[in-house]
């Protein structure tokens, strides 16, 4: 078979690779420079998995039975119409995914608002990037995870990583940090923290206080970039009224990080010719995530980093299309081009592209966690369609989510394997996976990439675009409004995004095929793209970045006598997200086949546990059982579990669904728990 240049199906690094049949070889692409992680190397195995779905199925007498495509789509369309007629358009809902291509994300948003007329659409990126996005928009007027190319990091003197563990989550990224003085902020001594010259280990949920302490040291020790603050920012005085009270010694009492280390971090960053501050899920997945990211951005602004060639602030996007997935309409409040759904001018423009009346478009709907909680409720959706997400494993308080899914009148899941969510569905639709279709994705640095089709899908499998087209026509939409060809969809997306913050109007498949490196915004056909944003001005009307006043309040839930420990969750090297894909690859699953809990040996022994014992981890919401792993470097009051496993091994059985008031991000990263033997009391 011919060798096809494409990109890895997993994280937002989107490493360059070539496929010959299902054989993967890395290629020399800027973000990975010829490297791949274990997941990338084994990604071809998924294409021939015996677990692959190839036939639509409908639940009959409790069991999923194979049916024809026409029967399945007719059934879904009929039920959607019935539910809409009986309960109104918001009784139907869509849940998307950050791994869907730009074309799918765009058409999914259009399908929800035009074909279904519902406001009830959101996606799993709400669990991943929403706090950083909200903070970036407040500070800079625009959200692009990294507003500079990854390769710029190689010229940095100092890089601070807050809540990021790329040595496990995106290993090829680490090569860009070689030679830099690395500061890592993480409660755990992760493989990334092992590479750092300075590891700051705050108590979970106290990153905001730590950022305030370092910022205070920057100002008090004479490191403030006053000319930058005067010329390029606003709001410093309002922000400083709060930060002035967070001297490092006060922050030390809250975070457990020494004041001396905070001052050292401030001095390292200030003394660097080129420096970067990068955040990720560890500092974002909190009920104060937007404010916490805002604190790190305030620190970056005080040092004069954003919008300066060779320095900056950025966010390490997680999912493969976590950036593009939130730009083109599958968020609850979003229209294509990163426009806001409640902006009358945006509604008028996009409605014109779609050929509908702007007044017919619904307003913003519920965010992901709130949408899942509303399922089957009196005023909530009665039908849900899921594309590219496995909420039974990935959502907080997942047993409750499972109960809400079971309460629906109709659950439809489009997937290429029978995920835990698909296994609950009334209708399962088998769809193509990454190597079987064309499409674009936007990686963590805002680079638009072309994913090329490398092989045909198995007989009986259709693309998500085909599914949306088939349903839209059955729902009475005119022929051609929902194209099935990815390039045709992208041509419409270009027009719909024109003039928006995320402007793709100058991007084309031809330019991408020719190998052009196009970072949005690309507002004209001959525009070279914008690899480095904000060099001249920020995206606010006055061109200035905003300092945002933020105050530390701590986790939504604190330990007490009944739940004396804190639990945090995260990823391991061998698995990805809910594990629905990587758990099917023996080479990966054999290494980490089940959930485990990392515990300090003294903490475990106080609970009567030895290494390898099954332990019960219990919170106010639920519990799971996991094998104990002793980790000497772990804080005695902290336990860690990976979140990739299903059933009774779900870490999200006990996580806290408390939401950030701005981003609506759940607090995945910290909750109060008790640890005990399986048959004993905590």
C-alpha cells in the first residue's frame, strides 16, 4: 500500500507520522522531530482491532441487535421528531468531543442549531480546556492554547510548567525543553518533575496562592517589567491590591512551598533572557480554575512575557483537536470562528452562511456537566446523541451520569468501538476512525493540519458527516445543507469563520496539501498565517492585555475527620483519556491493565495496607477499589489514581462535580477521600 503522511490520533501535539497500511513510522514534523510515544507507535493496531464496530445496532428487549443503516437512521429521526414534538426542541441534545475533526465539530454545531433547533450542545473539551480558554480571553482577548510555535521553546532559558506532566502525557514535547532551566509546579514528583531544576509541590488546590506568592516576590524584589506594564497592559493596580497581601511567607503557610523557593522561581524567570509560563490540566481542573490560570497569566504579564518574541504564556492543550474543537460551534455558547452565540452580529452573519433566519437560532445552552445532570429530568433533554466521547468514564460523579443516561428516552452513540457509553445506547452507529477519512485538526500551537485518508473503512462503516447528513435529510433539511465530503464542509467553515477571532478563511486543503504551515488567524488566501500572536497588540479593542484581580479561596471540598485525605487524578504514559482506545491495544494495556492508587507508605500502613493490596478509596459521592502502589515522594495526605479505567475502577466515581463559575469546568483534581482496606473502615 502507498505510504500516506498523516498525524497521530491522540494528543494535541499531533505528531507527524506516515502510514503504510497499518504500519506506523514517525516523520520529521516540527512538533515531534521524528519522535513518537508508545501510543503513537501502536496507533495502527487500533485500525484492525477485533472490537471494531461495523454494523448499526438497536436495543431490542435489552440487547443490541444489528440492523441496516436505513433502519437505524429512520428510527433515530422518527424518535427525535416525536420527542421534539412532545417536549420542545431543547428536549434533544448533542454531546461532542475534542477529538473530532474541525469539519465534524463545525457540522455538529450546525446540526444541533439548524436541524434540531436545540440549544443543548456541549462537548468533553469542557472537562479539558475551558478554564484556560476563559482566562486567556479575559487577559488577551483571544484564546489560542500556545500563541507561538512549540519549537520556540528550544530557545528559552527558563520554562515554568504549572500542572503539566508532558513526560507522560506527550513525551515528544520534552525534547523542546532540553537545555532549558525547568521549573515544575505539581503536587506529585512526576517524571516531568524529575527533569526540573526546581520542583514546587503545592498542596492540591493551592496553585493560585502559589502564583500570587511568586508574583509578590517579582514585584517586591524589583523584577517587575514596569515599562511593559505601562505600555502594553491595564489593570495592574486593581490586581496588585490583592496580590500585595500574598507575601511568600503567607503563601508558604497555605501551599507548603517554601518562601525561599518562590523567590528563587521569581528570580529565575526574571533573570532569563527568554522565559515561558505554560499551564495544563493540573492547575486548570478546579472550581477556581479560571482564576488560577489568571494568576499565572498575571505573573507572566508582570514579567513582560506575553506578546514578546522568544517569551510568552501558553496552555498545553490536551485532546487531539482540543483547540479546533472549541472554535467552530460545538460549545454551548459558540458559533464558528470563535464567535459568541449571544452576539447579534455573529448570529446574523453565521445564519446568512447557513441560509437560515438568525431568529431561528437558539441561544446558549447548558455546559457539559450541567447538561449531563439535566438528562431525563423534567425540564431537561429526553434524547442525547454522543459523538466522540465516553462520558460514562470521563465525566465527574460518573455513577450519577450513568443514571442520567439510563433515564433518557433515547440515547444514540456514534463510535468505532463499543465504549462504556455506547454499551448503554439505544442505537449505536459505527463510524470511521482517524486513518479512514480526510479532515483537519488544529494542534496546541494553533497550526491547522490535514489528516489524510490512508485506508478504506471496513464495509458497513460510515463517517460522522454521513450520519449527520442522513439524519438531517430525514429531519426535513434541504439537500446539500449538510455535506458528506470533508473538503466541502471545510470550504463552508472557511466562510463561516471569516472575520472571527479564529479566522480560517485563508486556509484551504490545497495550501495544506502543499505543506504550508498555517497558524490561525489566516484572514486572506495569500496570508502566511500567524505563528506568533500578540507581537504588535493584544486582541482587546485597546490592544492591551488585562491583569485580572484574583483571590485564593481553596478547593471546593476540604478534608475532615471522615474524609481525611485528598485525592487527585491524571493520566499515565500508556493510556489516553477514558482508555476506550488504548485499553484495546495489548502492548499498552498489558503494562497498565487496571487502576492503581499511589500512596505514601506511612499513609497506607496506617490504613492497614501493604503494597499490592486492594484498597478502598471513598468520597462523599462514591468509591472505587484499586491496588496500592507505594510512592515515597508522595505527600502523606495525598493519593493519586489514573482515570482511564471502566466500571468499578472509575476514578470519576468519587471526583467532585463542583464547577468553576466562569468556565463551568469540574473540579477533577482534588477532593476529600478516605482510604481503607476493602473490608475495613477508613
